[in-house]
C-alpha cells in the first residue's frame, strides 16, 4: 500500500469511528432504513467480489474486473454503502464537528474513487473504459 493510500485509509477509518462514537445510534425512522440499505449494499458488494478480493485501499487487488451484482449498475457500491450508513448520523446531528468529520469522510471517499479508477484503468485498460462508460460511479442512472 502506498503512503498516499495508507493516509486516505487512516483518515477514512478515523472519520467513521468518530461519527459512530461521538453520536447516538439511530434506532428508528428513515435514518435507520438508510443505514440498513447501506449495510445490505455493502455485504452484497463484498459477497459479489468474494471476501478474498475485498480491499479497503484504492490499489486494485483482483485479477479480473467485476461487473455483476451491484457492480452491474455502479462502480463503487462499497463507497455508496459507507455514505448511506453515515449520512443519517450527520443529518441528525449537524454540529460543526460532525460536519467536519462527514466532510473528511466524503472527501476521502472521492479521492479514493479517483485513485482507484486510475489503477483500474492501468490494470484493465479498454475493458475498464467500456465498463466505465456503461455504469455510474455511485448512484445508478445519476452519478
């Protein structure tokens, strides 16, 4: 893992841990539904790529491009899962410290996505570019 990747992973974990520890758990309402949806998408993505290929760092671990399961519609379902899980925490308690932590988390995820895309392009070339042209980054049919 490069120093840049290690730094991004460290920041991501720190922001996630802070948001969970600093805030009360969400136990009802739409926020809980978002979190459950995020967990389901995350586990579906991990199941699809198989646990052995799971990778928190942006460097590509797999020897083949995964284009099934949630990856059929979006290129970054695990990042979407993280956003869906932490968004309700941020929205229910928008103190400046939560705004900062969620902002750091989003920034790190975007940087990781961009870095990962460059690694995927290097590893898979035209196959990745074709896949990229047919899928969205985070939200099916939108982004």
